[in-house]
């Protein structure tokens, strides 16, 4: 699940960025709210993002301990700053855009020079630092320190300029006023307003939890999480102004002009308040879960809100109309398919949707909705102009790839549909279901042509022969069945596996079928006689993937838990190589078109490229890209 961590507008309001818990950062154009870039590079969740003062760059911090600087126009990563030894919790640009500050709770702040690409100084020695803020002139950084003090750090001299003493509890939040003459600091009991130049405490206000400073610095909004009121106080005198009521408040923000406040809460509503009168101007509904963050656009004409279920909505302040901003699945991805002709990737998910992605930019171009349950598989037609999908909702759907229209809804199965396959000509679809049947459908009309009955348990996989005259299906009952397409009769039943079959595949010439099973074996079957010609034994766990080489002289198999790939000779049945090196479970394997290389992909984004002749891993792809491998594998 790709959770929304935070979101932020660019200074001019032309760009909007969402940081995700999977390590990606989505950048939107506010002119059409289309995704312009998906910034990939962090190997763990993003914790903080910030725009440069002119909006041309983004800085991000992550749980992977790195800081990255991105070019907004090109989508490129310009710098990777390495130095923190643990999670980076917040990042920010200096007002002049020449420095980036990054903070970790171990008490270190690093200042990075964007001209040299190296760090300029390290601020440490004050215990834990829970917050930081650049002064509007950029010559100082205010630090909230674990010893209950606020320190003003001089950027040029790299020394402490002033120490503000008075808090008796840990300072959680600090902020400068827009003019820079005042500094607000907050602990768990009070809010203190300081004169930034002299360090004199001007006023003290009692508080409970959260504090938001108005743009002009003349007001603060105080609220407790889950409470039902927002208190407005004068920062000059500490005097009470008024209260605003909202059920179970989770987030509050001022408009850029300071004349409005927006609040979001557990009641799933977004409310806009008049600061002068205290009246609620608008109540906006549409979220289906708690609203945990709200913020205004730089011009104050829009409000963005994020919800507990990882959705983002954009609201018009005038009309209250909204649109949902999302380009990622909200549930686990079940299957991916690539379209070479379109340079496109199709994904299907537990969230009941199918999404089409540009393979070059990574941008989601279409979201196909209609299924009411988990979508288990998606498949391009041979012509790549249509998609077939199957779902827990017991249906198969046929989609137009160009416009995302649903062409047919194929109904008839009485249980979850696990798998679909197109015939080589693209005029027929086969589907396998937990109802123990395989169905054949006419692509043009959507009619069911045959119901293939014979399995004694749920049908898992179905595939066509290269000639298109035969269908093979596998089942939880451990059998493989071959079906004649004209009559619908079962020609052969292959039995021998002692556990569920995970994958079946025809050889390139259609004379054999390979099956991979939970029983840790791979079996080869003669299509004409139905005889098992080879049993490949060697994996120490379930075999989840099996593929033929392009010439059909070799079979590759992947063990899920043993994390190995094995290469088997079709004639002798011997294992030529055992490819060892993956640290995570192997999800996919594929031969190169020439058959001299094989690629394998495992959990956590690791891919390896192997030389078939030697069994050597020649390239290894991790989160930072392809790197030559010096590791030999066992053979």
C-alpha cells in the first residue's frame, strides 16, 4: 500500500508534490492535475519534501538515510547526499536556495551546499533536535533542542548566535514570523513568542498540543488532536481572540492572506473559517476516512487535503467542488504485463482497478474501474489493442486499451476467476476459476463457447498452445488437463505432482508442457502421449516459475523460498547450473530473445542478469541501478 506521507505546493502554485511511503514522489502540474514526473530513487519511505524558493527543484529526505535533490522540469535526480547514519526526518531549503538543511533525531543537522554538492557544516552537540527553521534572511537557523532551549545558529560563522531560555519542557515546534522579527517556540505546556534579534520573550501563552502561526505572525491557532475546538490567540499580548468548533480535529492551516483557517478531522469533513468573525464559510465533504492534513495553495484559491485511506483531494475555495488526486494503487499489485508496441505497462490490484502506465515516464495514463473485487490477472491481446482481466468478483472483463472503455463483461463462473489467456489469434479468451471449470469466450461477441469440466478442485492456470488448437489447464488437485478447442473434450490428464501446480507452459514447438509445483519439482509432459518424460528434482522449496529457452532445449525454474534459479537440460534432464545470489524471494524469470542470458527478479526490487553458458551473474540491479557483479555462482 503506497501511503501518502505528506504533500506540498510549489511557491508559485504551478506544481504540487505528494510523497509516498514506498519511496516514490509524485509531481503534478496544477494546470491540468496530470502527473508530470514520478521521482524514483529512495529505497525506503519518504519522510519530508520541500521546494526550492523559485520552485525549480525539490529536496527529499527518507528512511533510507539519504537526501536527494531533484530537477522539477526534467524529473532527474541532481544530487544524492550521503552522511546521515539513520533516518532523515525533515529537509528544507534556505530562503536563497543555496543550502539544504536535513535533520535527524540523533541531534545532528547537516547543511548541504548546492554549488559544491557537499555538506558545508554539521550542527550537533545539543542533544536531540526536534525541529528547525531558517530565518527569512537565511543567515540563521533556529533549533529546538532536547535540553528545553532554543538555539539560533549562525550559518556564516557556524556558531551559536543566541540561546533562548525559559521552556521547562521539550520544545517540539519553532517558526519565524514572515518578517523575521519574531520567533515562536512551543513545548507541551506553553507557546513562547521571542524577539528574534534580542532573544527577549515577548509573551507566553498556555497551550495543549498543536500550534499554527498565521502568515503575518500576529496570531496563533491552538488545538488538541481529536478535540472539538480551535483557539485563536494574539501573539503580541497572548490574549484570547475566539474559538472555532470542529469535531475531532486532526489538522489546521491558515490561508496565505491570513483571513481564513481550514480544518480537517475525524468527521471526514474539511471546514473553512472566517478568522475575523469565527463563522464557518464552507463545509466540504467527499473523503471516506479521517482527514489528517489540510493546506492552502499559494494563491489561496484551492485547498488540498489528505485522508487516512491514502487519498488526496483538491477543493475550490469558492465553489467547494473537489477532485480526487491519485495515480497509484491503494492495494497490493497482483500482476503486471508489458506492451512493447505501446511502450506501456498494465497493472492490476487488490483495489479492484487496472492501471495503464507509460513505460518511459512511469506516468499513469488510464485507470480502468468496474471490477468489484481483487483483480487477479491482466493480459494484453496479441494485437495489443485490448486487455483481458479476471477478478474475485467472478467475472472476466475485456477493455479497449486506447480509451479504457469496457467492451464486454463475461459472466458465468460461480467462483473467483484466477487466470485468463488470449488465443494466439486473439479471437478467444480462456479463463480458469475456483469453480473447477475452464471457460472459452468469443472476444467479438462476449459469448461463452465452451465450459471445460473435469478438474476435481479449483482451476489455477490456463494457457494456449502456440498453434492455438489446444488449451492446457492446471488445478489445485495437482493435475494438468489438455483440452481440444473444437469439441471441448479433455484429451489428456497429467497426474503425478503431489501438491498444487503453480505454473504451466508449452514448449516453443508445442510438443511438451512443463509444470512447476509446490511439491518442489518440475515435470515435463509429452503432449501427444500424456507421458511424463522428466522429473527435475533439486529445489528446496516450492517451484513457482518455469520457462522454456527460445530454442526449447532448456528449462529454467525458480524456487520461491530457496531463492535460486535452476537451468535444466531437456534431453538429459540434468541441472546445468544453479544460480545463487538473490537475497529475497524470486518472483519472475525470463530468457533473452537470443537465449544466451536469463533475467531474474526478486522482492525488494532486486534483478539479476545471468550468463547461460557459465552460470555467472554478470549484472545486478538494485535501487541505485545496474552494477557489474563480482560474485560467482555455484554451478
